[in-house]
């Protein structure tokens, strides 16, 4: 049985984006750039600032609560990623920063005679640091190239690049442009067999919003993802396998934190400058949204924050009873009701408890989900996403003026609903702008997978012909200008006329322009609805 309308309504009710504000009428379909955030996460971050904001490890009650929240967030992420005690979790400002820090940790371990393999289809954030390091240290870079005609990355091509000198293989679990899922288990097994001395680092940013992360099952050494694309705060997350980090240490590498921080503590050594404390509170509250998808009420903390506050006052009173009494706080400082968000004018109330009384909504610590519940929540998401991508892929794959970039197979085992395409006659910028004007939040470009778009835009590439046709039809040379009036009709009949324009044109193909225009990307999540996709297809019918 497929998802019902009430399933989508239930998910959407958790997000204020779908309930209030001037953007309510805009269908949010730019989720690969960052998801919307449920009210429980917003409340938890706000409550942290109100009730628990303090530096870690100082010993007084508020500091101890803050310390527990940060520690609990790491423990929760170990459940979320299914580490099974095989490694540790590191938090940072972004996946880009964590990837840079990891490459820096390898700086003393790689040199002439070594090699690493980079998947061309990856986001630049996980490629650039290794390219710079290779230029500096002199080790070899091997590129696992994408198929120019399909964009796919074939395992046979990877196998040919592996050998005794391979030290690291960097891959992307899901392309943030094409949406196709890499068989990470097969990649890891192949690397273990062909290059036993190599480690595997996987970029899971485009995978994590759609499927349950399972680093234990995949046996991957390093895995990175972004919480702000998974209904959470703007935080990057990295898993490091203990065995992989021990190997790094044995070769002289280590994390970037201060010299007196034990090198053996992977988390502490890589969390230079500390982590976002309020972000940790938001990460913990992600549990409440996942439980909401399962129809399970979040468990209220044993001691609500207003009681913490009273305990803190009593503790301070006992500690300072022999000292001069403290100055009286100004009116309102203890009045927690001053901090409570009000019901909106339209009477809309979040499905989660408001800030005060913060029973349950504060989510100020504790792991409230089992691993099986995490997997069940993502199964719900996958079930809800399946009809969305089936509907959109079917339309785009059959449209004569469209080139789909990625597989047309809607099987959830093959891809996620991150769907890109190009138009034969209209630039990706123009199509995206017209969709935005029609009420759909989408985007265009290379999405920082620039090396992949460069490959697909080069001669013989998947989208090269369409780029040449568009430029010829829009160009100012006499042949193209004369044919511009029939360009629209050419799109409708499959582009034959535009192809002839490109052939007869004297215009020089601007590859840089084609790369920057890139693709139109529509990225859906489980909280998008079939009605929204139907409305999108109707708008595309008018635009394309």
C-alpha cells in the first residue's frame, strides 16, 4: 500500500514553512541545497539558549547540562549512523570544512610513490582538498571518470585504477546532481580486495536526507554528511572508523586540534575550536521528528528546564549563603513566559509543544530512539518519495524537448528524487527562473559538481549537444538569428530544426557558459506532496 494524503499532511504539519509566512504558496523543491527544519528542532535550539547556554566542562549545573547535551548529541549520531562501536563521530561547521580537515590530517602521510583515487562525479568540497594536497606533496591522482554519455561511474573503471600504491579512494554515495545511488558496499569490497592498504572516504550529503546511514554495514572508513540537509541545524558530521584513524596515527597523521589534546581521541582532536552547542541540541531534537513520522510521541525529559532553572538558583543560593547577597535581577529575567512564542494570528499551532512549558519540546538531551526506529522512519520517507519521483521522472523522460541527466529508473534502490535536466532551446537559467516565478523553489547550475558538468558538457558529452543547440539558437550570427523564430517549434518536435541551426551556425561554442548554466535541478523530499508535483508538471508543460 502506498502513502496516503494524510501521511504527507502529517509530515508537513511539523514544519512551519508549510503553515505560515509569505512563502507558504511556494513549493519548496530545492531540498538538495538544504531541507526545511521542523518546529521541534527550532524549539530545541531556542530552548538551549534560554535554559542551557554555557561553556562546557566548568562544573556548575548549567555547564553540566550543556556538556551533557553535546555528549548526548554525539552518542545519538552513533545510533543514527549505526557505528556499532567501530568508530567515532566528529562535528564541524560544514562537510566542506571536515573534508578539508581530514585532508590536512593526511598531509604527513602521503607523498611520492603514493596515489589516491577521486570520483569525478563528486561535489568539489570532497575533491578540492585532495587535489591541492597532491600538488603540494607530489603523490599521484587517479580520476574515476564519469561516462560522458550517461554520467554513470562504472566499477570496472574504478578497478583498473586500484593497486598496491593506492592509499585512499574518495567517492560520492549519491550524486547531488544526478540522484543516482552508488553501490557503496561493492566499492568498499573492491577496494579491500584490489588495494588492501587503501581507505575509503564517502560523501553522504545527498544520500543522508533519503536513506538510513549504515556505516557498520558498508564498512566504510570515513563518511561525511550535512545535518542541515537532513532536517537539522547547519552542522557537518563525519564518521571515522577507529581502525582507519589508528592507521593514520601510525603514519604520523592526526587531527588539527591543540598539541595537548590526546591524538588518540578522534572526536576531540578533529573538533578544533569546539562544536555548535545549540546545534547539538537541534540534532538531538531530530529524534522527535523521526518519531513523529512513526506516529510515536517523543518522551518528555525527566526534569523539565524550568525545574533545572529553579535547581540552579537553589544551588547558587547554597554556595553563596555566606557571601553578600547578589544584586536583584531586573523584572523579566526570571519571567520565562517572556520568552514564549505566541500563537499566530491565524490560530496555527505547532504539533510539537511550544517553548514554555517546555515539557518534551526542549529535547535537552538523552537518546530517545533505537536503531530499528531510525531505519523505520527512513523507510517511511522512502515510501513517500517513491510516487513523487515516479511521477516526475515519467514526465521528463518522455518530453521531446528535455534531456534527463541521470537514470529514468524510479526504483528507490537505484536513485533518490534529486532530478536534473536540460532543455534543448531554453537555458537552464531561463527555465529555473520561470519555474520560480510560477511558485516553485528550484535552482540551476553545476551544483558544485563542476567537474562532472565539465565532462558532460565537453564534446560528445550527455548535455553538450543541447548546449550547442541553445547557443546557436540564441546567438547573434546571421544563420542562428534567421532560425531563432522556429526554435520553439523545434523543441516541440524533438529539436531537429535546432540541430540544423547548430550545424549551419558559425558561432563559437562557449563551453564555460554551458558549464555555468549547467542543469535545472528539482530536488524533492518526503514532505513534498503528489499535488505539488502535479502542479509542477503543469507548470513545466507551459514553460517547456
